[in-house]
C-alpha cells in the first residue's frame, strides 16, 4: 500500500476530501526485536515537511530513501543524529517511545496486542478528540505474535482509541479489504479513523518513526521537547 495515495477512496464514507478538513497521520514502528515502540503523530503537511527536511539531511550524507536506521553506517550515525535533532526541533510532530524489554514476565500476546495498543490510545485520544477530519494510522508489520498478525494490533489500537472518544454503541469499525475504518461525530466535528498495516518501504511516517527510534536508542542524550517516554516493563 502506497502512503496516502489511497486515502480519497474513503470519500464514500461521507468525508469530502476537497473540503477544508484536517488530515492527521500517525505512524507506529518497533525496534530492537520489539523492545521499543515508536509513535509519530502530526498533521499530514507537517509529516511531509519533516520528511522532506530529513531527506535533504540524509542525501547530504549520501543516504537515499527509503530510510532505515539499521542501514546507516556507524561512522555516520553521530552526524545524522545531530542533523536530525536540528530538523526535528523546528517541526510540529509529536514522538512517543514505549519501552518494553524482551525478557518480560508479561505474556507476549498480552503485551503486544493488549497493553501497547491501550497505552498508545491513552497517549493520543485527547489530541484526536480535537480533530475534525481524517486520522490515518500506518503500522509497520512488526507486531505479529504467532498466527496473530499486525492487523489485529491495528484493530485493537483503534478500538481502545474509540473507547475514549465515543459511547455510541452504534459506531463500529469496518474492515474494508484489510483497511479498518470508522466514522463518528465528536465536539469539533466528524472524525474518520483509518488504520492499516504498511511497511517502511512505502510509508514516510514509518520511516520517520524508525529514524527517531534509532536516534533515541543509539544516543542517550537525544532529546526532543515533544517526546513522551513510558516504560511498560
């Protein structure tokens, strides 16, 4: 699935993409064999602008997209972190890091498909409650547990988010060929939630999450004023 190009196909749900409504993007990625989860959130325009700034930094370092922290040579990482920190400082995105060590007493299924989605929803719902427009979730396909795929993680995250946003029992999440959609009214207008599994190859916001997680793990001094860091286990 190519990032954002397919969003307008959800116009049939009653949201006119040509009207002046907001489109917010949320990207979710993991790192270090599911020891960290990173969540990047912001407006579509801010995400695109930050990606453009990051792309310039990376190309100056001789690195071409798609961008993956693991593919950056160790000798270049310090300079990349310095440059990225400067760009991120002037962006308007938010970045959440969840720390959940691999050797935990919490069953893996419970951690990945219950606890993490709920914590993500708790960190996002107040922001989403102010939105009139679309909220698009792109989740890297890292969250498989046995035969339970990342698709289940996406559904759980949206379900928990909706539990904070609406008490209307008639509001449902629909599965449209692997893309979850739900639409309901809230104080500031109508919100359309869209969530699906993607990959960093196709997703700019997941690439941003990947790079920010890499910076956070690699450099203990890496800081960003709109970080939210929570240790789960």
